[in-house]
C-alpha cells in the first residue's frame, strides 16, 4: 500500500507522521528549511510562495504556541491564515469531524493544520480531502507530532552536521509522548548510530526493542557518552495518577541537572520541545546553560514549518 | 419610507434582510457573485477590490463557521479583517451596543458584519453608523439571515438556470428559522412559481398564507413534484421543550430519507444550510447523494459574501 | 541609571510608562501621530512602514477593545499581527512569563504589545528581550497605560493647540487608575499650568501633592474654570467593596452632569477612556454633548499607536 502521505509520484502531499517517510524526504524538508532560516535576518521576513493560498489552523485541542508557530510560518509564506478553534464551534453543534472538513474544503482550503486529541484524526481527514488539499499534523493524541520531530532533526543537523555517528537519548514520559514516537522514527530513518530512551519503568512503552531503541531506567547509564539529549515535557496530570510518585521524586531521578548532564559528552546538546517545567524535568542551570539549544529549536521550528507547507502545497495527489 | 438598506440613489448600502429588496438588487448580487466564483480555481484566489478597507466581524453570538466565511470573503477581497468576539468583552463591561459601535466606527471601520441573538440589532446599528460605514447582517435572532438566503438563491439559479417555473419546499423548524424567513422573501421576489413550507403544526408560524406560501404537515404531500428542497437545521434545544416529542419521532415524520425524496421530481435539489444533524433532519444517503448540493452552497457562499461586501462598499448613503 | 525605555542614543525603544519620558520624546510621538491622522480619509488606509515585521499582541488580561486598537494600528502599518490570549495557553501549562517571552522572541518577534494584570510585567519583559525587540505597554495593573495617556495628550493638543495655559481635571477612581497615573506624568511633562484630581476621599491616593497635583473631593470646586475634564471609568467591582456606597450615590456626587459641567470653562473638553458607564460616572447628555471629544480620542488612538510602533521599531538598544 502506498504511504498515505505521498502522492502517486512519491511526493509529500500530507505530513501526518515521520513514520514511513524516506530519508530522502526527511532530508528534502531539512534542506528546504535551511533556505528559510536566513529570512529571519532580513528586514521583510516574508516570501510570496503561498500568496493567495488559504491555510486553516484547525485546533481541536488548545495549543496557542503551536498554533502561533504555524500561523507565523504561513504568514511568512504570504498565505492567508484562518484560525478555527473547533471545540467551541461545530463540534459543540454535533457536526461530525468529516462534515466540518468537507465544509471547510468547500471554502477552497489549501492546507489544513490539524491538532486533535484523538490519534489518527489527521490521517482520517487526509483520507477524505480532495487531492489539492493538504493536511499537516500538528499533534494527534499519543500518535505523532511530526513537525516537532523535524525541527528537532534540523537542530541536531545544524549543530552536529551529520547524523551517522550520533547517540541520542530521549528522556521522560515516553509512554505518552507523541514527540518521542515521531523523533524515534525520524532519528532511525536518518541513520543515527544509537537511539536510547530513559524513563521510569511505568513510563516505558513496550515495543521499543523492535524499533531498535535501547531502554534505560537510570540516567547515569542512559546518558553515558550521548551526543544529544532530548528532554520530554512531563504532563502534570500524570503526577496525580499512579504512574509517578511526585514531581520532587521525578526530578531527583530523571530531572536533567548539571550533575547528570556530566555523564554525556562535553559537547552534548540539550533539547526540550517546551513548554518547560523548570525544576521538574530540567533544572534552570541546564535549560539556560551553554549546551542548551532549546530556543534554537523554536527559531528553526518556523523555518521547518515553512518548508513543510511549501513542499506539500507544491505537490498534488 | 425609504428602505433602510438603500442609499438615496437606491443602491444597496447595508444588507439587513432580503425583505424589501427588489428583484433587480437580488439579481445584481447574484450576478456579481458569479464573477467571483472562478477565482477559486485560480492560483492566487484574491482580488484587490477592498484593499486597505477594514472589515469588523462583530459576533455577539458565537458562530465560528459563519464568521470564517465572512473572514475568507473579506480576505479574498484584500480587506483587513478584525474579529471581535463581543460577548466576552465590552458587553461584559456594561457598555451599550451603540457605544461599542460608535467606538469601532471611530476606528475607521468600513464594514461591520454583525451576528446578534436579538432580532433587529443589525438594523439598529445600521441606523446609527455614519454614511460611509456599511452593515451586513450575519444572522439576527429569528429575524433574518440574508447572506444564507442569497447563497441559496445562487445555488438554485446555478443548477436550475431560472426561478420562474420552480416549486420550492422549505422543511423543518420554520417557526424559529431566520433562514426560512429570508429564503421565503427572496424566493417570492425572484418569482418562483410556488413556495411551500413543511413542518409539524407546532413549528408552523402564522402569517405564511399572507406571504403566498402553502403549508403542509405531511412530507408526502408537501414534497410532491417539487424542484428544490431546503432542509432546515433542527436546533437540539427545541427537542427538550414541548414543541417536539423526540428526534427519533421527528426523523420518522420529517427527516429527509431517500424514500421521501422520491416524492419530489427526480432532479430535485437537496439543500441544507449546515451544520447538519445526520439522522435527525436528513439521512446520510440523501446528504451525500447525487441530488445533494450542500457543499456547493458552501462554495457559492464565499462568492456571494464577496459580492455583498464589494457592492455595499461601493455605495454610500 | 538610563531610562529603561531608551536606547543608548536616547531614543525610545520601549514604551512602558509616560513617567520619565522627556517633553521632546512625548512631542515627537504626538508629531508622528499627526502624520498618520490623514490616512483615515484615504481610500487605502495603510502605509508600508512595518511590512514584514511581526507584532505580537500578548494579552494576559482580556481586553478586546484595546487589543483591537493595536491590531488595527499594526495592520495599517502593514505589519503581521499575531494575537495571543495567554491566560488560556502557556500560563495554564505552568510556563514562566520569561520563558513564554523567550520562546516568542525566538520566533523573531519585532514588537510585543503587552497587557498584564501585574504592575511591572512589561518592564520585566523589556529587560529580558534582545535589543531588536520592542515592548509596548498596553496597560499593567495599576501602574501605567501610556498609549491611553498619549492619545489623551494628542486630543488635548488637537483641540487646545498648546498645553501651557491649561488646567486639567482628572475625575474618579484615581486610586486604582493606571490611566490617571500615566496622564498625570504626561500632563506635567508637557507643561500644563495645573493638574487637578477630583475623587472621593477613599479613592484618592497619597503622594499626589509631591507630583504637583491639587486634590479635590468636591466637583464644584475642582471643576471650576478647568479647560479639560478627563473622566475615569468606575470599575463596577469597586462598588461591592467598602470604598463606595452605591453607583447612585457616586453619580450624585461625582457623575459628570450638564449642571456640574457648567463649573468648567464654556469650551472645556470632556474626555473618557471608555468603555463608559452611562449614568454612573457620566450622564448621556454630556457624553454625547457638544463638548465631548470621546470618539475623537478613539480615532486619534489609532494614529498614536501607529506612531509609537513605528518609532520604537526604528530604534534599537
């Protein structure tokens, strides 16, 4: 079966997941993003690539920051952006997801940026839109967050030049993290030497070994000699459940401190998708320290989203 | 008394209601909309007609979809659009409606698109703005929803070419429907052969006979040989009252099924203003069937709203 | 210590407060605003001064009207505007204010327009942004509301030509008013002859005498022969506390009626920052009367905000 993200020419027409995308496609996105990074230094930070196109931000789950990054990216491509906070509108009126999409498509949408609390919603939408409409997943349930993974890959490539000799550790609540899933797929496809996951036993999903990922429950062992550390945000709501004892305990064992960072290589990158819980998954000395590239991730995120939008808009099924 | 929607030259300066508008004016709107429909196929879906103009979307009643259609229409005319969700702002601070309008007018608004839960609010506003400010009613109470009626007229004309020999049935909660009222006025003015209304007795308003409308409480009789069926959305909140027994009962008697659709002419159009309650007022086989033009309505709705905006902005009182 | 609003060349790089700004800088803002006022009469009400710049409206406290004035001003300068309603996003996720700002800065913001319920928040932000990012205070706690004060100054200058011989009275809840504080600083710097404050004893702050302000608790005395009356909005929530007996009592003593207005000079201006509580701090006959310039304030407010944005964007720390 053809990957649903590709058209019949093998070009990217939707971005739903990093899973199943070839190394060529991932690198094409990163290369395209690289052309947009210098825009930020220019007086007029815009290019006319998507002029007259309509981008709909469909956020069924609230996320002002992620929505804003897509809004900025689309605006800098000169597209017209329409923000729809869906949970307070059609959904409340009992309309089905597919009817909402069909209606918006009939308004001549070009790109849907979709965030949804249900895994698979962007894929469902992509399957039902017409060939000239493109869907970009901005995070769906526990499934995927491909633009976050791509900006992470961009950041790593920017600082480390090549993926082939890298050992990358992903630390935290991997079980519930769409960021972790998307990153594992991207890192594996781009050919890093080793992917590690470090988490409490209760937050370690099964099946990681089959993906070629090494698992650790101890930071000293897991961080040893790694080149890149990707910290995950700890959802506060997990704390109240049975999965974790307390944020204090979590920080003691898995919070990234300068002391634990010393296990990694001296030039290891520290990454975090934001928003950070300082003092829970990361201490401020590390978050603001010389190895942190957390704000670079944000900057590159705009360029990566511009790249994804311009690539899919250039492709038709 | 002069129609408050017209300036002293008889040109449309506000759109408050289809009631009282001449056939010439309605046809001028439809003709203008027709020039905008092909835009959707173009690469850059925009024209510079309203460049530098300020359109304010004043939604005192939440409706993301309707607001979005106006936002798209204004944006494709190159206007600047400002969305104001009024119920959470000035209204909460105790400011009067007319003070809110006076303030926004002082910011050099060109067009106000107004949705309000009170019938007559857009007219009240239109009476108080300066001559170079234009008001478009996006739905007020049970009174009127003129752009919905106009897009319905556009859709009918597109598929049926002429109004003169048509029998049109409006089905559902006519009592509470601003869409039904606006459609009855438009259809009558445009000279259809016959307008019918089909509804449970409890949802049939009085005064329809005076408007030249035939009333039915039975779908078999009401749909017989009609050319166009306009289904109305059933507001869920009606169900809880004494007006209707249950959505199941309603569907049985008034829901549009393939079986009931067979009473109409074989090429009868099926229309619905959305959002649909599938299985309540319409079954999916009909909504998605070959006679349904529901998504065409949405597409034409953008062109019709562009037409209304560009026409009123060209006229001064 | 250098004024934190100025760069090393003494140019305005942030607008946090009217306090500490020189007469030259205030007049430069008013002069620049004057060049934007005629735009409103033009067919295309835009200039390309900030094309390709990104303005972020960061409203930690809801205020649709103030946000809209900044959105309009930025749009008319051709900037791209991104509205962030922060209280429902990052703040809810436990992110710190400075992390939120650092993240948005990393998206290449040019200007942050900040409203915050905490006094000092815009200053805190200004201290932490990079030199090419500019902060404009849109109201912080009880501290300052400098653009409101500047538009008030513009309005006074427009109608009175010069500040030097004027007596200006500020009436109402001065204790809680950031508008009053910012106006007192601006009026004093611009060299009016006399600033008066009229308020119930419970709403009179201490320290006014040190600022050169005369205080009154009686309207007949306080309004005697003044040239300008700046009414303040009475926050309804004050009524419920111990500070005020009732809105009826307040209106009787401090509400601006035609009768009390007669104490002022015959050509005295009546001003109000909006939204008005008619019948509480001002009666309609005065609000809508010939001496009211309340709607002029709104119009000039757009030009003043355009001036502030274009000035700070031209300056770097």
